[in-house]
C-alpha cells in the first residue's frame, strides 16, 4: 500500500480514522479503476495459465509456416521425420484409409499400364498368328530357327513399318534428361548418359560444319534405327524410331514439345537439374510412341470367290444328297409299315448309317428287296428282324395255301378268322383239309360248302371215255369236238392236282387212228398228226407237272371199234393211268 | 533425382579417364574421345542424404592439335581440372582451361585434382605452385588413377559445392 501513488498521506489521522479512510479509498478505487482492473486480471490470467497459448498459436501458425517456408528449408527438414513417422503409423493402423486415398490415383495408372501390356502382347500374338501358316510365315519360322530368335520377334521385324521405341525430353543447354518414355520391349540404355551424348553429338556436328545456333541436327540414321530430333526453345525431343517413319510423325513430336513448353514454362526456364516437375510430361511423350505394322497380305478376291463357290457347291451337293437320303429313308419306312407281315419297332438314322429293328412274318416280302426298291443300299442298313406270325388276311391265306397244299382248282379266302375253300378238289384233299385247316395260324374256323369234291377214279373215267372224231383224211379237230375237249382238259388238271397230293403221277396217252383207206404209212402219219392235234386242243403244254403226256398212234387192228364203221375208226382216244412217282413200273388202275 | 552437368578438363594424357574409370557408369567407348572429343559418363553421390547424379562430360585432353569445344562446356554446373603431377605443363593447360571455362560458364564450382599422387617424388608441380593455386581460391586435391585415391572425395567435394551454390529443392527427392 505504501507504493500506491494514488493514496493520500495524512499523518494526523487516528487509527480509527485511517481505517475509515482506507475503506473509502478502496471504494473509490473500485469505482474509478474497475474496467482497467478487470483487464489487468485477464492479462495476469493469460500469463499464469499456459493452456491458453496453443489457441493463440493456432491463429498465427499457418502464416508462420508460410513465412518460414519462403525463407529456407529448415522447417521442412524439421517436420519431415514427423510427417514420415505419422504416415507410417497411419498405414500400420489403418491401411484402408491410405488405399482409399490413393486408389483414384493408382487405379487409372495401373489400368493404363495393364492395357498397354495387353495391347502389346495382343499385337505380337496377332502378328505371330497371322503369319504362322502363310508361306512367308514358314520362311520366317525357318529364319527364327536359324538365328535363334523368337518367332514373334522375327515376324515383328519383317512386318514393322516403323515403331517409335523411345522418346527423350532433354534440356537443351545442359543436355540433362528431363523425362524419358519407352515402348514395351525396347532396349533401353542409360538414358541420362544417352541424353548427354545426344547433346554432345549435336554440338559436335554444329561446330564441325560451322552451322549457326539455329541450325540443328534434325535426324541421323543407324542401321534400322532413325533418331529424330525436334528442337524447342528450352528443350528438345529425340525419338528413337525403328523402321521408316512417315513425315507426319515429326508433327506429332513438335506438337508434344509445344505442349510441354506451354505446360512447364517456369520449370524449363529455371531448370537447375531437378527433373521432378517433368514427370507430368509422361502422357504427352507417350503420345509419340506410335507404331505401324504392315498388314498381312490379303488373299486375292478371285481365290476367295473360287474357294467360297467351291465350299457352297460342296455344301449344296451335300445338302441335296442328305435330303435325298432322308427322303429315301422316310419312303422306306412308309413302305415297310405298309408291307403285310413286317412291323418296324425301331428306326434310327445316324452318322454311321441306318438301323432297323422289327418283326417279320416268314411269308412276308424280303425287306432287302423293299430297301432296294426304295433306292437304298442294303449294306448301308443294319436290320434285325424277329420272326412272328402275322394275322394279315393276305398272309394267312398264303400260309393256308402253303400248309394245306391246296390244288390250283381250289380257291382259299380268309374272312376274319375263317378259312373258306371254294372250287373243286379231290375228296381226299377235302377230307385232309377239314382236319388241318384250324391248325393254320390265324385260322379258327373252316368252311368248304362251296367246294366241289370229285374222286380220282371218276376223273380217270371221264378222261378215258373221251373220243374225238375226224373227217376222212383230216387231222383238224372239229369245232363240235372242241367243247368236249374243254371239259376233258379241266378234268385232266383236277386229276393232276389230286394225284400230286397223293404222291402219284398221271400217264396220259393220246392215241390217233385211221380207217383203212390209204396207205399204211400215210395212215400211221395221219394217226400221229390227229393225236398231236388233240393234245394241242387239250392245252397239253399247260397240263400239270404230275402229268406225263405221250402222243402216238394205234394199228387198225388194235383200235377200238375196229370192226365198226369206217368213221368210227377216224378217231383219237385218251388213256389216263396212274403211276407211282419216281418209280419206273406203272401201277395201272382200272 | 537431382542431376548436374560436370565437365572434366585437362591437358593431353593427364589421366582423366583413367582416374574416374572405375568409379563411374559408362556405356560408350573411349574411342569417342578422339572422334567427337567427348564421352559422357555418370556418377551418383549422396549429399546430405540426398542423391545427386553428376553427368560427367569427359572432354578430350587439350593439346596443340585439339582444343576443347566451348559448346561442350555450356550448361555445366561445375567442372574438374585434372593435372599430371609429373608434368608441369599440365598445370599451365589447366590454367588456360580455367580461363576458357570461366569465359563459357562463368563462376561455377570447380575442383582441381593432380593425378599420380602415388609417384609424388617424380612431380614437377611443386608445393609452392599448389599453394599459389589454393591462395587463388582453388580447391586442389591429389589423386591416383593407379591406386584409385582421391576420386570419391573429388566427386563429393564438387557435388557439395554445387549443391551449396544452388540448393536442392526438397521435392526433388
């Protein structure tokens, strides 16, 4: 209190009075200096409480960083380890965050790299494939084998028109490399040393020929490589090209160089050896990595047409043949289905041939014959037929004829399951048939009310009673005689049928005779002529197999009725007898 | 990666190429020396934990038949003057080349190295001459192509001086 300058000094005051005065002064000071006192308290609090400082620092920190950063690199050097440690810690703690952050940057770059690699591989593969089977492809394969180089590389070398393999962006004054790109598979030497040498060579050439600074080396060629150089104000582009590039490529180089100069004017002007800013020229320089290949020779249009025509003809022919075969096969199946006694249970048409399986009645038509009729080769069809009895009326009738040995004079017909016999037959056959008919498969009943039965003796008698009369000196059968001969002919056929079932044969003698008029020789001749004429009238050539016919003559003395009228001796008589088959001796019957 | 162009200069047969041969990367034959007068090589050094690539233009030794081309010197961030300790004349050549370099690229860092330090007794360049050079501000090192001495120091010293002249930006790492 003694240092307080504002306090009045009054030595005469009593202690009580001093106390009162002090209180007054305190009150007065509070009234007068309250705002300042508050500010002083705040300042003291700030000084005493260090927790307030970071807030204050945060207000000026960005400006402080910026100011120090402009002065020197010390701040960066100090912060770098902490930033690095923090980055490493972040990656360890939460790698996903870092991945998410850099994915948008790395994704396109990776995709581009993969696309370029695939493109290069596809290009090489396509070329190899295109040329693998051609004539020159075989020649190149021989070359690859001879030189020990991969076939794809040999193809590439022969089909390549040009390919920009490397592009250098070089600082013009120092010859230092700013950036470099190379095509897939290009052989790349040390780019920094190459950049220096490229610059040295240009200086050498310019100096050697006394060229002015604006006259520059545009290109030089070594073997299959050409180096093209495009000059800019601060940098130049050198492209290493394999093959023969088109002049338009130079425009691409110049355009890329112009872009780089436009994008990086400061970095180029103040270049001091730091090539980092020129990493951004990657895309620009890659746009110069052109490649052009010779397309594989196209086959001539005429050859293509001929080849195409031949293929179409072949296909058409094959199509027609296949269609015809299909039609034949379909027709065959229809024919087989329609054929009585044949049932097709399986039919297949495969690449190896045709396959048939089914049922066949032994009396049915031979399937091979139907196959031939359908226009197919029986050898091309593998058929398996299982035997069975068909109930088809036609086949049942055939089966009945076959089993019952019915004579030709008998007609058998099938009505449902009934066998009906009509016509004429011997009593023996009729009797036997009544016993056997129902044993024929498909037949349950037998009817023969329409069948006329005759006996063999009756037939023999009917034949043997026949006499054919002739005019004098004639061997012509008279019309009046022919009617009788028709009935005899029928009897002979019936006889033939009847005896054939009993294992016997018929011996028919046709004997001619004459009256006494004329010479004996003539009469014998006439007798024989009359016998043959009767035989012809009987249809002797068409008589059954069981009948043996003998035509001859008889002497006048041996003739029937030789003692009668002369007209009774101008006749032909028939004599039918039975003989046992395969036996020489006759068993004549009355 | 920081790159700096550095020229190696010296009289005829002072051993420039021999001195650095085993320390540098090279893809070209020395034949280029006698054809276009230069071969380009590369040497990487670490300065303050940062890589600096010195692109070395090894120029053909100057003599009465061939002079160093000024155009090769252009754009150099520094240069190396090589002398043969056993031949006094190479010091004179180095002095002349120093003038040429100053005329072409201005005041840039340079290092002088006197070859054949392994046969010091045969030297014609004496200590006094060397002292005079140092008094003129030259950095003079001794090297031996035979023993491979002094070369690493040569490159590191020159690179350090170059970097100090033009600091490496931090983002060039």
